[in-house]
C-alpha cells in the first residue's frame, strides 16, 4: 500500500510538472517557451498530453522555439505529430528541414505514411533522407523513389530536370540512399552512392558515409578523393571504425597525412587502428614528407614494433628523415631507442640533435645531455628550427637552466617569435 501511494504521488508530480511546462509554452518570453519545449521532450512518452500544445508551437514566431518543439515531438513518439512534422520537411528553411528529419527518425514507423504524403506533394532531399531513416516502414514509397532516381544516370551525374538540384543536393541522389535502406544490393543505387562519395555535395557525401556498414573499405576510401575537407575527415573516421578491415584503404589514408590538420589527425587515427600492417607504409610516409606528428599518433597503439621499424631511420643519410624519426620515437617514449638517441645527440645536423635531445628528455627526464643538444638549435640558420628549439626549452621549465646563456642571446634573435619565447623562458627561470 505504501509503495502504491508513493507511485501515485510520483505520477501526480509528473502530471503537475507537465502541466506547468505546457502553460509555459504560452509565455511571452521566447526563452521560457523554448525551455518548456525542451523539458517536455525530455519527458518522452510521458508527455503525450503536451502534443497538441507542441504542435501549435511549430508555428511560434521564434525560430528557436519552433526548433525546440520539433525536436520535442520526436521522442514523445505520438502519431498525432507525424503530419505536422512531415510538413516541415518541405520548409524553405534548411535548419527546419534538418530538425524535421531528426524528429521523423525519432518518431519512427508511425510517421511513414505522412512522410510519403510529403514526398508526393513535393519530392525533396529532406523527405528522401527522412524516408531513408524509416527503414522497412518506408517500403510503400519505393516505386516513387525508384522513379525519382531515374532522373540520375548510371554514372551518378544528375540530369537537368525541373526537380534537379536543390540547396541540400540532388534529390535523385538522396532517393538512391532511401532505396538502399530498403534494398541494400540495388546496383544503380550503389553506383550513385559511390559517385556521391567522390564528387557529390557535402550533404550527399556525408549521407553516403552514413551507409558505411554496407560498403568495404575500398569504396569508403573513394570519399578521400572529395575536394571538401569535412568529407575526407568523415571518411577517415568511417575507415577508422573498420579497424584492420580498413587495410585496403591504407594508400589513400597515407596521402591524407599531409592534408589539413584535422584530416591528417583522423587519417593517422585510422592507420593506427589498422595496426602493424600499416607500419611499412607509415615509415615510407615519414621518409617522404614531414608528418612526424601524425605518424607518432598512428603508432601509439603499436609502440614496440613501431620503434623497431623507426630505429634504422636515425642513421638515414637525409638529416630531415633522421630528425623526423627521432621526433616520432620521442612521442612513443621508446626506451629501447635510448642508446641510438644518445648517439644522435652529437649528430652534425642541429635538427637531429634537437629532436634527439627532446626524445632523451621525454624518455628519461634527464636534462644534463638533452638540454645542450636542444639549445644548439637556437644557433641554427633556419628560423623554423630556432622556433622549435625555443618552444621545446619552454616546455622543460626549470630544467632549461643550463641553456640560460644561449637564451639570453636568443632574446636578440631576428625572428620576433624566437626572441619572445626566449624572454618568457628567462622570466620563468628568474622566479
């Protein structure tokens, strides 16, 4: 009896809170209305009584309130919301369309009929995306989707047509994605998807990558040919999720190690998840280009075998390659490489001495031999080397004390960045 009374009390509390939020949807303050919609959405199916009020809020004068109401109706999952939400897929506002797709996905199968009706009223990319997210429930729309896809030829290039290309991308391409959700082996739809990966709009390529589980690594790697960096970044992430199965895409991933910063990092992560089979390619990449940071990131999951592969590069005739190898060994904290790294402290090239000194410091924490080798970089004719040396000494903190005399000279460096860092280090040392 006590438990029953407690349950009834809880239900009464929920009902009271719900009524308060429904009333708040009428507030003259837009922020209050938006927060009320969010709170009702968080209640999920328990907020079914709020559906009429939230539907009314889809016409709120404030765009943020309208968006919050859309997102709230999804998790409540009431079929009464299907029609009003599906109508927003036809909105001229891109944000409204995106939020409507999310809401339809959350509503699930009960929304299928309303979304199909929206497609019949005005086929667009947003409706096709919504259908793709409904799975088997969207099968009645398959004939219409197939008809729309016929507006795209077998190379995936859109034909000129009144429906043509909208702000979200080619409607026919998105129809192909919706078809794939129902018929995973549909040959033409797969061909269109592959084309979208290489030369579609960002929206098209992104949705194509959302189908990553249906395609092998070599197909996903096609997206690495796309001109847009965000697409290539997503492709790297998709390949990384495959782990060792992404091995066929290694060559394409290696090329991305010299791409934009965020893409290089994602490519390195994918190569690291491939594991040891990627090591030969990573070593060759290090020989060919300055990608030490990325190779170091990729090798974190296989430190010992990577260290063994990198050690011979310390003796490479090309000092730039030897310096990159030392930099990666430093990032890997490769204890086994210490003898070779100590030997490199007396290398003829200041770049190698600098990276070897940094590696010895990071691995052992000993400044005696490391600091002079790092500080020697401040005398390099190359301003990039001098900046790196100054930045490295800055990270050493009080351990940089033996380099004080060299740092004093560096405060008069012709490169203002080097001079500024040297001054900061000296101030830290004098405290």
